[in-house]
C-alpha cells in the first residue's frame, strides 16, 4: 500500500485537517513533518470540534500512532497545554499514541519575544508572522545553537546549549532594546517542563523505518501551504520552513522513496492570511461573500482571511514543485449560488502573458490576473457524497480546474463534516 503525503497547495487554510482526519482512519501512522504551532487544523467529528496546532491530526483517532517529526519546531509549553485541552475532550494521549523525534528543535520564550519585536519595527515591511517564535527557532536550528528535545534529558548539555544560544540572542536583544535573558530562570523552566515532554521522545526515524518495513500505512501531514514555502513561496512573505512534499522525507527521517502519493489540498477559491501578493484578491461584494460563506477566519490567529477567485496558475506551480499525484478539492459548496465564477488562467505583466507567477517581488506586484469566466450553479452541493449529487455546473467547474492545473481530483469535500467526501481515487492504492 502507498504512503501518502498531504500538503496545502495554496497559502494554507485549504481544509487539510478534515482531509488528513479522513485519511488517518485508514492509516497506521500519522506524521507531522514541518512547521510549528503557527498552523491550525480544525476537525469536526460527530459534531465535536477539535482545534489542533502542534499535534498531528491523527491524535483524535483511536489505535493510531501520531508522530511529531524533526522538521517541526516545537513549543513544549504550548504542546502540554494542547494535550491537556484535547484530553479534556475525551481523547487519550500517551507515549503509546504520540511520539516526538528526539532531534526536534524547541521554541523557547525568547523566540516569540524576538519574533514580535522584529514585526513591531516600523522601519521594515511586516511579514505577517503570527509572532509565535517559529522563524527565530528555525534560524537557531540552522545556526547550530538550538536546544533539541534530547537535550532536556542531560542537564550539563542543556546548560551548554543555553549558553551558546544566549551569546547570540542577548546581543540581538540589546540592539532591539530588550532586556537580557534570565539564564537561570530559563534553565529552571526547561527542567520543569522536561518530565512532561521526555516520555514522548523517541528515535522517530528508527520507528518509522520499522513501520515502513512492516508495510504499515504512513500518512505525512504538512502545515501551512506550498505558496508559503521558504524557497518556492511568495518570498519574503513566507513561513520559515519547506512546505512542499519533499520535506516529508527530511522532516521525518525517512528517504524520499517513502512518499509514494502526494495529495495537494486545494480550496475551490483562494484565500490568504497576512501580508504578501495575491493576484486574484477581491475587494468587492464577491470577496465579502466568499469570506462570509466560507467562515474565513484563521484557526490560529482569528485574523480575517483575504479572499479571491481560484488561481489555476499558482496551483499548477505547486503541483509541479511537490510532484502532486492528485488533489483534494475543498469548500466547493461556498461557490453555490454564484451566477458567474472566474478562474485565473494566467497573468499580464506589462503586456506580456505569463502562465506562472514570477519570482521577483516587484514583478509579482505588477501581475494582473487573466480570467476565464464560467457559469455558476444555483443548486446546493453541500453534503454531496457522490458525483450524482452534484449539479452539472459544479462538475464542469471541477473538470476545468483539473485541466488547468494538470492534476486530477482524487477527493472532493463538500462540507466540514468528514463523511461529506467524494472519493475518486484512493491515495492508499494497491
């Protein structure tokens, strides 16, 4: 059976939580392979709403192993609070159901302080960060001064790691007008949280290798969206990690052959939270209607999402950079009742027609969308569970999207409820 990587194929908020939950019922192991608790997944199961940020979506399913991979940056205090909140909803979380890679980098309190201090500087353009310390933690990882989960088990090593980090951060904080970090206080906080984190710590790469050898189904779960990828997103308005499917291997400790099917989650229109280019953004009644009907507010920040028509150029790019085998199309029901629907098929850049978004930020800002207009449909698609339940106009729209992005629809989601899903191609194929 195939192992499946699930990624967001736009700017995030595509509905990955529901799709991962739907797939996780058929998987044995669910692995979160990048990002931090700046991402949020909302699951609706039998009327119960679960909001997850650091935990993999599989934790709400009994009999599944959930894994936080080394590609994640982890705030241990947030994780403990999230575990407590999910347990309060009746979900059992133990070291038998949740593993954390020993080499997972930790987000510490000073990372969030640095994140917010930088974003508060008026001399530079805002990136739109959530201020939770994800970027600074990744910087420390690359700078070889981060504290990792395994370091919590050895006090001498922990002290050395803290001292190395503080040499860098106290100098940086001085320039930003922040007080020096309380070294002893920080070490005391880490000693206090360690017993709550270490029971979950394992050599995850080894556990996953064994699961692969035993033929178990592994589901790799990404956060954010591919257009926020540090290399292939709309830089610098991106996240601080690689979001595309290739990260599933390096962010979990398995080789690239472990990912056999890549499923891109695609919203039937386009949204974005925060700053950065958005060629199809709408500032009219249609944009307001999409936001209201789609309940477009961020799970993590509560920020109102920017809304616009579907951008086939951007999804075609992410299909290529992630090697997507199929897409899960979500929120089709939000388009119910529109008389006319537009799809971006290309851009106009100073009179030149482009079929991709250029890399340079200045060129991106000058791109205007070239639209193809289609008839909408008046019938409801909400809750549809088969093609026969869909109006002809909706089917035509879906088929046109497939043509434009060069990737077939494998799943179609028609409401937040997990069972309102049409299966076209099984990602866990033989």
